[in-house]
């Protein structure tokens, strides 16, 4: 199981000269909007663990994985551990905690809506569509809203959001 460290501790280590990789596994759009200074973008859906570890061959420093809040970083860490990595570390609280700690962040200034907000917007649109169609076309359309509600419950319990992973692959998030 990969360990977690606070953003402050990781920043202290990196600024102290530790040879490490800080990898942001969010979508390119999210990365462009704001990321930890010095982080490199490698979206979760593009992470080829074996190729990444081959690229780092000979490097012994830790691999610090950061995302928005920690979920995708944990998924990336699991992929790396499954490929034989022993030094993956999750940034506790992700970019949100990094920024809240007052640590340096960078941005391209590109106005991209965060993946979390995109999921909320898509969910709202689908629920309202299901209700509207059930009311005006066929009552069976209520199942669309029920399906989305079940998906929200599943995402809340498991911390896995299929809609988020799907939206991350959309062209505007590339």
C-alpha cells in the first residue's frame, strides 16, 4: 500500500534537494488551470506504469502522485505498485491541500472547468432530462434519473466515479 505525505512535507523535501518526481495525474485541462509548482502532467488514463518505470530506471527517488483531492493519485499509485514500484507516495489532500497550504502553484490561465464540476453539471443535466422526459414523454424515463442517483450513491461509497473518468477523456479536457 502506497504511503501518503502532507503537501508541506513533500514541498520541504523537494525544495531541500530531494531527487523526486512530482506527477499530477489529473486531466490536462485541470493541470493547466492550476498545479503544484514543479509538477509534471501525466493523466491517469494515459499512465502506462511499465513504460513510466522503465523511463525512470536507475532513479531511486520517490514518485509523488498528486491529483485534485487524492482519489486519482491513489489509483495511479495502485497501478504503479502493481507494476513493481516500491516508492510511490500520494500527496495527501491533492492540489486542493497544496494550494490551501500556501505552497507555490502554477497556471497557464486557461479557464477550464474542473472535472468535479463537470461531473456535477452532467449529473444535473441527466437528472433533469430524465424527469422532464418522464413527465412529458413516457414515465419510464424516470429510470434515467434513478440510474444517475444510483451512480452517485456508488461513487460516494466507493470513491470511484465512472462519469468522471469518461469526462476526463473528452476533447476539452485534453
